[in-house]
C-alpha cells in the first residue's frame, strides 16, 4: 500500500504538522516527521489547509435500493467523499424499506463494494415505516451491518406507545432512536413554515409546534425509560430550547441540524421554486440564529446533511406537486464554515467535533471520528478555508441535481479526503481508482 | 408588464389604467357591435387544471370580443396524480404558438412558476392559483365598487370594505386585500378566528370576529363562499352555527348603510354564507360582478397583449 505524507497543513487546534499515513493508519504526526518512509511517500500539499478527522454524516438518503435513478450507494459515496465524509448513515426509507436484516446487509455491502466511505445503514423503527409494528430491530443490530441507529425518517413515529417501546427495546444493544419530529395531524398537506409568509403565499403551513410538541414528548419518554433519543434535523428556536432544557436535566438526547437550516430561510419560498421545498421546511431568520447558537453551545450535537437526491421531474413542477428535499453532502463543509466559523461562533475544533467526533460517537462508529494521532485510522478531511468555489449543479457527483445552492459562492472548500489511508479526493477532485477498481 | 400573476405586482397607476380601460371595454360591450379587432390573429389558451366554468367562460368571452382565437384546455389532475404535468402541457401549448396562457390551477404559485420557467414565452394570466390569488376577480370587484360608489372614476379612498368568511383559503381575499389597499380603501376581515390566516395581524387590514359590529361601518361587504370540505376540518362546529354568526341574512341587511353594496365572487351557497333575501336584494351587485368580469378581463388581455405597460405603470 502506498504511503502518504500530508505536508504543510495545520490541525484544528492550530498546530502545524506533517502527517505520515501507512497501511490505513497515521504512523507519525509531527512538525517534521522523522521516519525514513516519508521520503518515498506520496506528498499531499496541504499548505493553507486544515487537517481534520473525516466527516461523519448521520442522515443521508442514498435511495438504493429502489430509486437508483436519483442516487445509488456508489454515487452517494462519491458525493460524500467530495464533501470530506468518510462515513455516512443511509436512511431507511428505500424501496423496499430497510426494516430487515437482509436489506441493511445489502446496503452495507454496497457501501463496502463502492469503497469510498463507510456506509452505515439506519434501520427502520417500524415495519414499512408505517408506525404500527416494530421492525426486527434486534436482527438488524445483530446483522453484518451492526445497525445502532433506527429511524422512520420521512415519517414521525407518532404513536407514543410505539415510540416508548422502541426507545426501551434498543437499550439491549445501546441503540438510539432518531426521530423525525413532525406531528402528522398538524402538518397534513403542509408545504412550508407556517407564518406570515405562508399566509401571504397561500401555502399550507408546517407550524413550529408540530416539531416542538414531538420533541417535548420524546425527551420526556426518553427520560422515563432511560434510553437514548436522537432528534433529526431540528429547525426551530423552540426545539433548541426544549433540547437545552432536556440536556440540563440529564436526559440522554442528542440532536442534529442540517446545513440548509443553518443557512437558508423561508423567504426563498417566495419564488415558488420547489428547489427550496424541504421537510422539515426552511424557517425564519430567528430560527436560523437559534440553531447556530445551539450548535455553537453544544445543545445541538452534530451537523447532518439530510442529503436528499430527487430526479429532475420531481422538482420541475409546481411547488405543491414537488418532492421534499435537497442535496447536501458536497456543500456541507462550506456552509458550516460560512455560518459557524466565518461568523466566529465556533472554532475549528468545534467543527471537527460537530462534523466528525460527535456523530461517530452517537452512531457508535468507533473507527471514525478519532482524534488525529499516531495509531488512529487515517480517515481525514483536508479543507482549505480560503479556497473559494462556486456551486454548479452540473458538476455534482450525486446522480441528482437538486441543489438549492447552484450559483452560490463559498469561501472554503474540501481539498482532499482520505478513507482508510487512501485518498478518495485529491485537489478537490475524485480519485478514480480505489480499492483496485 | 408581461404577466398578471398577483395584484401585489400592480402599481397604483397600472391598477387605475386597467380599471379605466375596463370602463371603455364596458362601453363597447353595451354598444351595438360588441367586438373589437384588436387581438385578431392572436391565440389565447384557457388552461384550466381545476374546474371553473364561470371564470373560463368569462375569459373566453373577453378574448372573443377582442377577436382573439381561443383554445380551451382542461387538464384534469396535476403532475402529482397521473395527469400531464404543468411543464409538458405548457410546452405543448407553446409549440402550438400560444400568445397568452390563462392558468387556473389548484397549486398556489402555479402561475408564477409557469411565468418564471422557460416552458412558455407567452404572457401568463393567473385565473386563480390554489389559495394564493385571483387577481382579475379583485380587479372586477374594485371596478364594481368604483362604478357604484365613485361614479366610475378615481380610486377608492374613504371607502370601507369588509371581506367575510373563509379568508384562510381564499385567493379572492388575498387579491382583494392587496388591491383595495393600493386603491386607498380600508379593509376589514371578518371571520371566526380559525379562518383568519396566521400572521394576518401584520397585514394592512383590521380583523374582526363580529359581523354585526362591522356591517354598520362598511360601504361594501364581500361574502366568501364556504367550501363544503371545511365542515369536516374543525374550522367551525356546524354549518348552522356558521350561518348564525357569519351569514348575511335579512336581519343583518338592516344593519348596513343605505347605499352599501353586497358582493359575492360566486358560486354562492345560498342559505349558508348568504340568504336569498340578501343575494337578491336591491343592494346586491352580484350579477353585475359577472358582467364587469368580462370587461375587466378584456382590459387585462388588451393591455398585456396589444401593448405593454412600461416601468412606472405607464400602460399603453
């Protein structure tokens, strides 16, 4: 296996280092490495760059099996690598639903075959995501995919007794229920954030309370049965407040925020362009600021992309008929830098925590999110905070083009990604050959 | 201006120009020869994704009086169901050389979506999009009020207009709120709290839950249709209770000022939001609204297709 020397970059806390990678691990990390192997190693220029642990996404829609026209595990893995990710978590809402050991093992195997990042399947909480009967959570946990996160994402586990039992049941294998907090009764046919703007635009509102009431119920349930709850894509200031309160009480709750909810607001719906249609919906500037504060102070543990590829025809229509969701993997880092680092709300160490260490811990991905030191797995993202770029939907690695950021410019970019000591991305471009393919 | 999507897009001058032009159109319509050659050779498509015979025939009559060729295209369903998508339909019509598309659609924003897409190059006229807007209805309402209470000229300053009923789901209400404000009228929304949109307190309107208190103040009252489907969605307890508090009946008629107008965009639910006595009373201008609808739509088609208003609302 080729050795690599990352040269000229700095670690999150600011130390200038060289990093020598051999056999999938970091073998030396110092100002100037001393190993004679460094001479023959392939040198990777990291001047003006930060060397961070590879990013870990807890919320990724890879669409395979079932909707391979919009994304596959392989194409999604390429998008992940370009975004600096070394691990993603494939959501269960595929066709068929990932509610059996067979499906999660298939997705896991596809990820290993692609070999660009680890693909950890998320198992469905209930059979067919229908919210009625528990899926075989134990079988999925014991499968080769070793599932630890369970979610009906796209649907809320609405029945409180189903939610309670799921929370209890996963304690057996230290699992976690990732809830899509959306009261379905309060959001029937909902199109966008409910408020002044939805009223003016004549669109059915998705009120904050539909999210907050479920979060409130679930943190109380998690407290009651002493289990782990993860709240998917928090979008409201009220939701942040409830989670802050729950954490102060010692409840085992973690939460995620998406890059788009850190950056975009409901005002974009004024165009009626369904590229901005997403579930949960874009909220107000006040919510955006509360989410940023929550992420900065640790109330929100992680950034998760909710990468949701959709075919062209499901967005080339009137808003009401369009699918919910937007791409996220390839732009996540740039947005977190823009919203959290460039605004001085977070440090680079915080970013490494929210995008790598914390999500790996929540998912139990022990191979990921490791601090960069001798002996660590070489899952690495190298980012250049001053190398700007412009998003072009025709250049995405994803099979779909539904990015709301087309034409937007960001000041920082992912330069290189190492997965198990092998570069998947160099000079911001995908490395063709991997695992001998 | 190439499209008419929302009354919020109109300037004061543009709105008045449309109303003035409509007055001319009405004069012609009353004459012995009802037809103008203005739009001869132009093709106008009535693209209706939602049933609305009244609005469609009104636009059709307007276009024909201007000598345009009219194609009626009823597309049942939307791209959400198995019907043809808005995009494919629009491109098909474009390929057939449509100069203007009059669009009725159940999705809010459909007309704006069509106008901002590359699916058609013609003018887009919003004939009702979901629960968003219905600009020509508001224009014909303003025209009717102006004719009766302002002698057919000028704006509506000093007048108070109540819009009563299902504001939440009403595209007519939204278009009227923008336009009435633009023309200087005071707007009072009257409905049970469940049918007032969230955030409406920030709109340039007054809000009341009490129709009896409002009626003595108004120069015109617009009664909105209450859809049957609202009954099952907990917006109000029963149809009878709704009528009791918000129906325009003969007792309430007596509370109104002598020269005030009763309006309704149609179709009416007689006995629910309006009783027969009110709908057929001397103050009712409901049928005249229908007549004026043709004149206003002629004006809109004429101004959009025969010439275009420039920046600042200097309509040609």
